C-alpha cells in the first residue's frame, strides 16, 4: 500500500549482466499496458487508430548502479525507445544508486561526464540529484519524478548520491583500491544515525522509540531469515494470470504438433480480403502487381510463396482471436521487399494495413519498423512475450548475421530463462540465413550458436524449406498448451525461388508441420526433374536443411542421378528422432551424408553428427555414421568474393553427387 493506494509490484528475473534486464522490463510493461488499453471501455468497438492510450496504470521502474548506468550501451538504447511508436511505455522511472564506485573502479575511470546520469540528457530527461543521507529529500525527489512521469509520459531520472559502506560483496575489501575514500566512510555516521538524530532534535521521536523500532525491525529480519531455511512453495505462480490454462511440455507428440491446419475455403477468403485494397489507397504500381499475383496464387491454390503463406498464417491467427506483434529493422516492408504488411499511400504516405482490416472484432496486428538496435529491441520483445503468452510475439533481424548484437539476451534470457526462473516465453526470432555470395556479414545467423545451447527442451530451432511449413510452424506457436522460444532461420533467395512454393492443400485440412520433409522427387516429381529408384536401390541419402536443399536438387537433376535421396531436416531441436528414424529406415543399403552450405565448424554439423549416430544405432541399416559434405572449416562465416563463393558451392555439390 502506498499513499492509500494498493500498488502491485512485479519483479522481473534479473541476470548478473548489468542493465540487460532494462529492455525486458520495458517490454513487459508495454504488454501489461496493452491489456488495459484493449479492454478499456472507451476503446471497445473502435479501430486501433482511435484508441485512447492510457499508460498511467503500469509504470516501468528501473534501479541502476552509477557505473553500469554510464557504461552499458543498452541504457542508451532503451532511452532511444522512449518516444518510438510501438515501444512507448508512458515513461520509465530510473533510480540510480550512485555509490561513487563500480566494484573497484573510481568514477574518473568509468565515465567521461560529471554525473553518471548524464546519458539521460540524450532525450532531455529531467534528472534529480539528491543526497542519499537525507531520506525525506529522496522521497520528495521520487514523488516529483513519479508525478512528472504521470503527467508528461516521459522518462525521468533520480540520481541518489550516496556511498557503499562495505565492499562489493561479503569477501571484498575496498581498502585495497580506495583507502582514502573508505577511511572517510568509516568515520561517517550511517544514514540511520543521521536521520534518527535529526528526528530526535526536532522532537518527532525519542531515543527510546528509535531503539525500540531498530530492535523490532532486526527481530523481524532474523525471524524471516530463519523461516526462509524451511520455506517450501505451496503454489507455483508462473502459470497464473494470463498464463492460466497453459502448462509444461509433457513430450506428447500430438501436443507438440498442435492443430495448425486451416480450412481451404477460409484460406481463400483470407487471401481475397488481404488483396482487396480500398480504392482510396494510392498503391505503388509495382506493389499492385505483387498483390494481384498473390490473389491469383491463392485463388488457384498453387505456387504460394513465403510472404503469402506468412500473411495467411497471420490472418488465420487474427481471425481466431490471437493478437500479433512483429518488430525489427524494416519489418513492415521486409528487408527483401517481400512482406509489405503496411501499404504506403503514394500520395499521402499514410499506411494501410490489410491484416487489420479482415473483419470487425478481429484481434490486433502490430508491425513496427524498430530502431537500429538488436539488444534493446530483442530484450523488449522477450519481455513482451513473458507478460502475454497469447500474442504471437516476433522479433526479426534485418539479416540474421546481426543477431549477435543481442547475444546477451539470447544467452541470459531466451535459452535459459525457463530453467533458471521457471519463466516461459513463446518469442519467435526470425533470422534471415543463407549463403548466396553476399559475403561474411550477410550470410549466416550463426545457427551453430543456437544449437549449442539446446538442452532440456529449452527452445525450438528450425530451418524451413517450404512456405507451408513456415505457415504451420508460426501457427504452432499458439496452438499448443505450452510456450517455447522458436529460433527460425528464414529465407532470402528462397522468397522468390520458383521451386520453393507450396499449394493451398499443404496448409488446409489434414496438413501439419513436418519436422522432416521428404524428397521432392517423391512429393513433386515435376519439380525434382528425376524419377528415383526403389528405396532398397538408393545408394546414398543426403540429409540437409534450408536453402542448400534446392542447390542439391538442381545438382542431382543436372547429374542425372536417380540413386540419391535428399531428406530435409526442417526442425533441428527438439531432435525429431521418430520422424527421421522412420525415413532413414527405408534405405537399408544407402550411405548417409550430411550436407550443409555453412563451413564445417559452423551450421548444423557438430550438432547433428552425434544425434544421427544415436538414431542410426537403433536402425537396421548399412550406415552407422554420417559423412560430412560442405565447406571446410573457416574463421569467417563466408567468402567475400562471389567467384570464390560459387567455386566452393560447385566443389561441395560435386562431392555430394559423387
């Protein structure tokens, strides 16, 4: 209770990596505000463009250390989000505990500005400097800061100038590095002593009352400390509130698969609505042709590309009542000009969003072109997913290569948060990945790093090769009774590849996500260009994942080989042992090859090698170990010259077909 008001305090799990929890708190706050805004009586029945955005009921509060506030770049990234569409939280309350030291580092070595709070000047945030030895002044500064936030809806900072009486921890002796400072601190009366003396002098309390209150509080702390030794949680709070009805992954195959098919008639209806643009919108002439082509493919039920499949997945979820939030650099149009989720009027520059105009009463679609930040924006989306498990929350990298700018968020939260803190997340990471000769900065989302972190069913890692499988895996995120992060390698050249298309039937009744996909020579002989021999006569099975499948398909057709079967691993983790075992068991006389376009020390090889060996041990087949085919190990992710890229591709494709 605070000033007669009941205030709920939600504490966000915080790793030791300084300040990295900040964007998580912001995202979590934004999600909680969204509940209030959507449910507000004043907004019911109105389009989102007319909503009253009251963000006063939920406020993010961040506690900082002085050295970390000045030193960690994510602080500046979070300030940059303050006024941006899609990331506003109505202002954040920043409270800096300014100890005048960072572990052992003096202020003169930890910042170039007079105050640790000067970074907040980048957004002209008010900064209140206050003496930590004056509790009433600190309370007053905090109240003024809170009132400012509530009135102006912007960030505000309180810099409490104080000191750390002892070392950084129980085993630390600060006199090794700051002997003069700690000599003064040793002789400085404590804040309690100073304030008690003042109150006694003012006649507010007596010394006896002070002593009694200190004894009472110390007794309370001792009692709680002892109680903590035998405390047992009687009830888990992590599946309460918005998480009610969800549970843990029980490992059941049907539960993991989810019901993701959508009736063909509904898909056609979505396609028609998405491609019917009001006459009042002045559509770019090239985009108009793209929209017309999408309408034609949905009507015919053939040659549906990635962007169309994605929009159908989104439309179906929105129609079913699930909100969608997608953010990232250039995500509205798409890095590769493929999505066009917002259509910009060529006369007014106003944007029209087809996915928000499906029908009255549909769920809300939010797509945002983010700031040029990976760390803060990914952390923000992770925080959003913690608070709202029934929104499809996605972060998209401009290129997958840039995801390592947010590695701390991946390591400390996404891959390990459920195991450390019992906090689930259904966040989707869309990471454009594929070797097309664009060089070492635009080829690899570092698939191997995600695979290295896979354990205890902590997350899903996939690399789909068809629009239909992409459609299903997106829908699967919400059509299961549990939530797991999804790391998805997404295509670049395949967005417009003539063979990387799906039919409406692949998404309609009876369809689902396939963790392993069969050879197109079996599924679509006209696409594969060859007719394969019987399973027993197959000499080699090539297992691969992602874009390299289509390179192998073309190489096999060119070589005229009918004794090589190409099997696609669509989901790396959790390892689909049942599915892949069933497929490999068909080929008792074949050698096994793992083929990838990434260098040997990257990509999927080091992950799949032991898994394939374990799988083969259980089968009555000739192959007992997979052989690697791909680029040799490399310090750089990819070649910088197109000529070298093509030569490497030619070399490993020839080896695969040998």
